[in-house]
C-alpha cells in the first residue's frame, strides 16, 4: 500500500486515537478532548479508513486494542511525545535560552543524573535541559534528541558513544529486614528473599558464584522490572536487592538501606552517553556528554569503594 498525502492521518486523528485507547471508552475521551462522542468516533473512523486497518474493537461503549492497534499506539505515543517536546522547546525559549533534549534510563535519571545536574546547569545558566525517560533502544540515527544515556551489557565501540561509568553491585536491605532475618554475613543472603531484576535474570547467580557462596535457587523471589522498583522493595522490607552502588549511594549514606557485603561485584556492562550523528557538532550536546563522562570518572572511585557493614 503506497501512501499519498491524502492518506496521512491528521494530528487530530492521532490525538483522538491515543486518548480513546488510553481512557478505554469514547465518553471519557470526548470529555478530555472537549469534543462530542460523535466527533471523536468520526476521527477514529477516518483514521482507520486512511490506514486500511481496524485499530479498536468496540463493545457496548468500551474499546480494546487490536494487534494492529497496539503497534500503532506505540508509534502514535512516541510521535505525540516528540511533538509536545518540540512545542515546549519553541514556546519556552526567548531567543537567549537554548534547549537540550536528553533521553535517559528512568532509574539512572533519578538516582545518578538528577543529584549531579545542578552542577552542569551552573556552568550553563542559559541552557534548559529537558529529560525524557525511555527503556527501549533508541533510534541512534534519528534527531529527536540531543544526547542519549543508554546501558550496554558489552563494551560499546563507536565514535558516537562515550562510557560514563560501570556497575559495582552490592546486596542491600533495610536495617529492619537485616536484623529480623539475621543477615550479618554475606552467606546469610542465600537464605533470604531475593528481589529479582527482570532485565538481569542471571545477576544473583553471578553474584553468588563470584562470592563463593552456595545458593540452591538464586532465581527465586519477586521479579521487578525497574531498578527503582527493586530499590523501593528493599526499602519497604520485601527482600534483598542486588543493585549498583551508585544507585543507592544516598540510601546507604542515610542508612535507609544497609549493605550486606563489603565486596562489590563488578558487572560486565556500563552506561554510555551518545550523540546522534546530526548533533555531533552541537556545542551543548558535546559539552553535556563531556560533563557526563567527567562526572562518571569522578564517581568511579566512590562507586567501587566497599560499603560499610
């Protein structure tokens, strides 16, 4: 099927589709968009005719996504997010202010980048840094961002990537959980509830092997899909988390969490700063990447220090 301009969906149709899919029915979508249900329904019908595909199943006022709808919703939400970011960037600058759009992993943003970002902004007072979190791989040849911070499980080789820092893992728990289950030696962790990281399924097994500790089932325990959730679960006393030290530096310093081993385990992966080819000569993007690398270098000696028992 070849697309002409007349087959391209309008912005209004994309907004209507995303809103209906997100809200689950036409009534709530119409209320959010300040339109009639009939107007929203017509926009959806026009979109489906343009695409030649059914995106939504309708059943007594409720809607559900078809397989094609799931695929198209992901693309639509990304398009709308880019559109909003572009509109905000244009609308907030007065000619003297520059905008830097950064895509970053969620937990890395909140636990590592945010506490350090004021130092960069002090050096660039007329620069606004917009942050967007994303877990999926980026389109490195696109131009929807200026800098991306990404994790790679192996060494990343390429002119567009600079290593920020590696990972030194340590098991942590709340003081109450440690005391309740008497986790006073690293070997005691083998009998505790292990909080599993969904995207690092073999992490506990690797740690036990590297530590010389026998564990009958290192894969047992609740599975969480973000380090931030794993850290939160450990803080709540749900089990022991195995996380990079730099992600829990504040919690360890305040003793909200305590380390259960004095021997960090070095992971094979690392975090990298990347610039799209179209932005390699952008002075703000290159300055931000250089700053990230310097911050990572300065934090490495802290990250690899054995935590206090």
